[in-house]
């Protein structure tokens, strides 16, 4: 039973018992599992006799889902037993949370759907954080959640939990299989919903539905064409852009997901418009293009902020305009309050949600961009074009020079933490010195991942990319521990491309157990950079600004040796403390990754300088009224 949709989500609820469990059939005159009857999406199939697990796997094949991430469990073994024969690779991770982050990294960098799967109960609960992460990253993923058996569910049995309820706000669609004869019908629908909505979708399967014998045709499958938006709204937007005196494009994730980067380049060139990238989407426009001005938002590009502040028309292309993405930075209130705003998003529920919109277009960013380009007036973009292009060049040059000269972090008036940090360890690199050294060694075609944390956030202004699907960030759910597993997933999908992950020592500690997994078998090699400043930097920065250096829970163990831990796991590990050492270590590590199949962890010793806080808008100094005293403790 599937309930009525709520927004973009339709939720299935469980009713009644399912069929009883039976032993797995091995000889009932069944057609052997093979590629003989190749399932093709979009074609009608003849009925065939098979087991439910064969039906499930053949549906995966029909959609080209070749990679699954998780930890093996008995509730999934009937289908995992068929993975090798089906051409599906199961990547056995050290923790399910990391497996989900790997799936996100794989799909975001390849554009191909992958699957998360694990044991019912505690294995599935570990997927909550990565599924929500993928939801806000707009990543189409298949979440397969084997469920406790129908014949015992509700009795508080082994590894039983409400698996539909825990994901209801983290997926675009979820459905539980109600009868074993509907297993591939439901699976096909869940996969198609994930692809259409560009988000994770969940299929929940009682484990006693496996090993049943069925006879029916595999699903035909339907591919829905994406919309190019309404004609009237697109025409109005084209008219506004044609009359603009200072148009600015703001490219979001939708530009990447729809393959619209090249179309946005043509649109920008026609309008002579500077192009900003939305926060954490530095790869949404070619970094070497003259109209590229960099990312907005936290630790972004001042050039981008200054350009958009002058806009009379903003085309927000493929972005939901999350409020965090346009917060003031460097003391600049850059959002142009009087500019006309055209917002394009595939999800109409998000248009106008955070900012007043003059024209909203619900549609695919690429298709909308093509229509806008075709409808622009012949003279569009000519008003003030020469002056605008000159200003873009000047602001980009000034910001590049300023960024290159920024060695250290500033202290707010009345605070001295960064000054003390430099004095305490004058021999150590600052975060910005490290980031400049890193960028000198990063291959142009590399895929990069970043984690949540102060040192990674400081680096937001530095990388740009010539092509999309090159930059992995945790997104607006903001989980720590994303950098390492996501770059592992990226390498699975892009074995011929160099990949480098980044994390602070606090965030890396959350996913460090994958060091025990990624050296096994045919796991591909990666390079991981860990910034060591022995503190939870983002929280410590808040403490220096609003809590009078009353550090609670911010200090990390100085005795931990991450490079040595990598070596203990059979990987390469190196610790560096200077710019020259960092450059040499990173160069050698990337060479080792690409030429010798070596996974290397580079541990980078930094001073304890701290950059801008994440949320000046959400913090304020506390006020004590009743007073708290230890003597009051019972």
C-alpha cells in the first residue's frame, strides 16, 4: 500500500503478515541465473520462472547498477550470493555509515546510480546519516533495507526496528514490498523515483520474501522526460535577462546534475555575465573561463561576492538557494536586495522558499538554460558589456592577489587566539600556507573531496575545476567524516583519475576505520590528506569568540599518530611539517596512487590558527542569570 504523496515523498506503510519463509530452492526446474535473458529497460519482457532474488538482481541489471556498498549480513545473502555472477561488485566496508558516504561519492562523480545495503536493524540504522547527506546533495541512490521477517515482526525480535520510519524524511520515496510477487515491480519503481527526483529512495523487504519461486515478466520500466519549464515563465525570464544591465549567473548543483555546464557557458557568454558557483559547488562552471568569478558563501571568493552585489538581475540556475549558501562573509553583505531574481529548480517546492523570486521556473536546469538562450533578444548582454568585462577582470585579479597574500587568520577585536597560536608553534604551517602548497601539486584532472571542519572550510576559496563532477563536499547536512569515504567511492567509479581527499583530524577520526578496509583485495588506491591541529577547530573557534576560551570537548589526543596507523593497516603513511615536505609528500603520494597502486595518508602538522566561524548568524555570547556552581551538585 502506498499512501498519497506528501510534497515530493510518497511513503509506504506496512500492513499484515507476509508469506512464510521457505528454504532456498535449488532444483525446481528453474531457469539457471545467467545473462541469457538480458533485461533491457524500456522493453516489454515475456514471463519467466525464477526466484525472488533472481528477479531482484535482474532488475538491478536492467538499470545498470553495478556497485553496492555496505557490510554483509544474513538478511541480504540470497541476493549478494548472486552478485558475482551478475557483474555486481560488493564493496565490503568497515562501517555502514562510511559505505553510504562512498555510494554518494561514487554516484556524484560518475552520474551512475549505486546501492547501499546491509543487515536489517543495526546495520541499517548506520545508514541514516549518509542517506540524509545524499538527500541534500541531490544524489540518486538506491537504499535497500532488508527487514525482519514478517512472521516475527512486532514481537521485538532479533535486529528488529522500524526501518521505514527512520528514513521517511531522508528519501524522496520509500516503499515496502507487500507481497513477494511484487518484488521487482517495487524495486523498479523505487529506482525510477530516485533517478527522477535526484535523491535517495528506499525499498524495504521482509527477509522471508527471499527464496520464493515466482513467474512473471520483469518490469518494462519508464523513463520520464524532464521538463524545460513553463513557456510563459521562460519567456518572461528571457525578456528580463535581455534587458539586464548587469546580469549575474549563480550556478548550483542542478547545473552539474543536468549536464548543463556547457550550456551555462554559452548563456553567460551571450549575456557577458559573471558566473558565481553556489557554496560547495566549485565545479559548476569552468574555473579557467574569463567569466568565472568563484564560489559564494562561507570562505568563498570576494570577486564573486562583489560581482553579485552589483547585479540588477540574478539567474539562479539549478539551485534551491539554501540560506547558508548566501550568508555574509568577510564582513560583506553581498546579496543584491533590489535585483530581480530568476530561480530555476527541478523541485517547485523550493522555488521562492528562501528569497523573493520575480520569476520561478520549475524544470531541468540544462533544458531551461537552452530555452533561455534561444529566446534572448539579439542585443542581450550588450548594455555596459565592456565595462562589466573589465570589472570582472579587475576583481578577479585583486582577489587572486589578496588570496595569495593571506598567510594567517585574523582575530576579532578583543580576542587573541590566532596570535597566541602562531606564537606557540612558530615553526608550523598555517592552514592557508598548507592549502597553497596543496594547490601547486594537485593534478588538473583530479577529483577532490573535502570534509566538515575549520581547516577544510578555509580551503573553500582555493580549488576550481575545468569540468564538473570533480568536487565532493559534505553538503548542507554537514556530516563530519565525509572526506575519506567519499573519495574512496569516487575512485571506485573513476579508477583512471587521481583522487585526493581532505579532512581535519577530528572529522577523520570518525571514518578512520576504513583504513582497515581500503587495503583489502581489489580496493583502488587513494591519497588522503589529514590536517593535524589537535582540536575540533570549528567548535573551538566558537569558544574563542563567544565563550571566553572555556574549551569543553575541543581538544584531541596529541599522542595519536595517523600516519603510523595507516602503516599498521598495510598502507603508506607520511607525516610532514613544512611546505616543502608537504609538496613533496603529496606529489609522491599521487604518483604512487596512479603508478604503483599505493594508498597513502599524508598527515600534515599545522599550527592552531582558526578561520571564520561557520555560523556568526546563529551564535551569541551567553548570559548567566541563576549562576551555576559545582557546590550545588547532589
